[in-house]
């Protein structure tokens, strides 16, 4: 378990930018800084509420971080 956590941490920091910076740059425009998708743009695009419990249980953090950005508005 410790090895998996350590490996995950190394992968995160090996990226060019920290995931939170990527979120702010690409995702917060629609999902908002809080991830609730209540921004004007998020509402108009029917963006996913990222803090919804059902959504969070369906995706791992690693999958979300690695997910390609499919909509850049």
C-alpha cells in the first residue's frame, strides 16, 4: 500500500504542473474553483459537479488527473 501511495505521489510531482494548477487553468472555468459546476459557463454546458458523491465514487483520483481535457472553452 505504501508503495502505491509513494508511486502515485512521484507521478504527480513528475508532471510539468501540479494538478491543482491544471484544474485552475482548464477546469475551473466551467466547474468553478469549488468543483460544483455552478458557474455561468458550467451551467450552460451542463458541466459535471465534481464533488457529487456518486460521481466521485465512480472515478479514482488518478483517473481524473490523467483524464484528457476534452472540452477547452
